[in-house]
C-alpha cells in the first residue's frame, strides 16, 4: 500500500470554510517532520526526545504565472481578517496530486510580483503551507 501524507494526519475542520483550488505550476516540495529534540553527544551518540507523536508537514506552492483573478483570490484569502488573516486561521487546500483536501495555514508572508509587459498576470513566489489535517470525506 502506498502511503501518503494523509495517512499520518488527523481528520480536521478548517477555521475558515473555503477550499483553495488554484493548481500550483511548479514542483511542490513536501517536508515531513515530528516535534523532536535531538541531542548529539561528544562521543558521537545521539539521543532523541519526542515531544509529540503527531507528524507535521509543510507544502511549498508556487505560481510562476497566474491570472490577476486567481492572484486576487489568494491575496484576499491571505489578507481578509475574516478569512485566513495571514497566518491566523486555517482553510482547505485541494492537493492536485493526491486529490485530497487538507486543512492548511499560511506559514510565510505573501509576495506577489507584477511585471511590465505582462498585464493581467502576476507571479507568486514560493508560499509555505502548514498542513494541520485532512478534511473528512
């Protein structure tokens, strides 16, 4: 059986009931980790203290060229105090590869680039989303 990130996350409900379905155009690195403290001793031995059993994941998304309409959707989601409110609230993100909806929050600031000669389009450099759970099906 092929394991996916969803297999290690709890079912969760987002703070803001909205699903972001704007497919990223670049590679989507997925970083997995656990909350642990690693002690490396002078003799080279290692001791690990696990602070929480729950796995955590970050996904990096990027839109190299995105329409103004889709960029405005992301901008509004990020800045509206009743939506994501930057990093404050979670929302749903539709993962284009495994086709699941995850509960995520922004973990980085939002930067959008406007380029002369490309009216109607913007660029969103890398945005990190913390995956906090999977939406119940």
